[in-house]
């Protein structure tokens, strides 16, 4: 299968132009699965909860999921993309998995970062794994990378590919995703954005460098740090089913969950 990422520079609050930008970036590129950044259609910083509520979308008829479904049908592909979601009486930093048939999965971000905690409600899990575009695809969002339990939960749930929509501002994630891929023997696709936002007393500078890593920790695709971009690589997702490290060790069979406790000596 062919997997790709889109690295955009969204205009805050300008959904129509941001959707058009993503479609233009994809252009004639072909992929079975595209991963788009966190909050790619709205921008990141929210003045307050009321401002977020004006941009958040319902799952049933939100313009962003509808756009993704229409584009998926036209391009014969699937998407995992970050959206601001109004759902279940809450406002969530979420990601949706969409193909031509419609909404396939939704994930509400569990680990909220910094100013997100002022306006978004935290998700409660579980982390979803969905059959999508010919692979078992797990979903996590941005700051989830800092918690190895997130990627491990997805791998234990059968994920072959971890889709990771992001708006990264810290410098460490891209390197850490090599470890997340290696310690779980899965493919990871981190789709980050570029540019900066300033709102009131808040500011954020985004680090770009979208990345695809294979189950052996090899970087297959690396985006620029400061420019919009798109890339696609071909992978065999079944490679992620092999958890053997050598003839004697298997990454999952050798786990000893009962031993994973600590006691002060």
C-alpha cells in the first residue's frame, strides 16, 4: 500500500481555504492512506471555549468529514485527519478516519497539551484500530507520543500502521517516533504542520518535519521543517505483524505484564 502525509500551513479559522489548500497539496499524488495534521482545517490556538465552539464540527454532518469523504471517493483513498469536534456535549481535539464509505473511526485526544487544556475536553479512550485502505490503522494525536502506553496500546490492538496527526511545537517527537516504531515494530506516520500562530498572550511555532518510520526504526520519509510539503511511500503493512527480534525473542510473546511494577528498595 501507499501511505502519505500532508504538511500544511492553515489559516486560523478559515476552514474553506484550509480544505482547498490540502486538496491542492495532494494534487496528482496518489496514496491509499493519507494522514493530515491535527486541527488542519481550523488552526490550533483558540481564544476561549466559545471561539472553539464556533469552529467545532458535529460528526454527523460536519464540513470537514464531508470534504474528506468526498475527496476519498474521488481519489479512491482514505484519510486520518485532525478535527475540532463537537460531540456528546463536549468539545474535543479529535481525529477521524474516513474513506469513500464514510466515517470509519473517531478518536478524541486523551493527553491534552498546554493551552489545549483551557478549551478542549479530554478524551477517555480507547485508542481505535480500524481496517482502512488495506491495513490495520491505529490512531493517536500529537502529544500522545510522549506517553509510550498510547502507541503500545495500539500495537497490542493489532495496528500495523499508527497514524499520528500532529501540531508539534517541541523538538523531540520526530526522533522519539523512531523509538515508538521500533519498540512496537509498526509503521508510524506523523503528519505535522508548519508556520506559527499568535493569539492574545499565546503563541506557537510549529516544527514541520513530518515523518514515516518503518518497524525497524528506519526513516522512510522526512519533511522540511519550515515549508508546506507532501510525500508518499510504498510499504508492506504485513511486515508489522512480525514481532520477532531474533530466533529466540519475540517482542510481544516475551512481554511479562505481571512483572511491570515497581517497589522502592
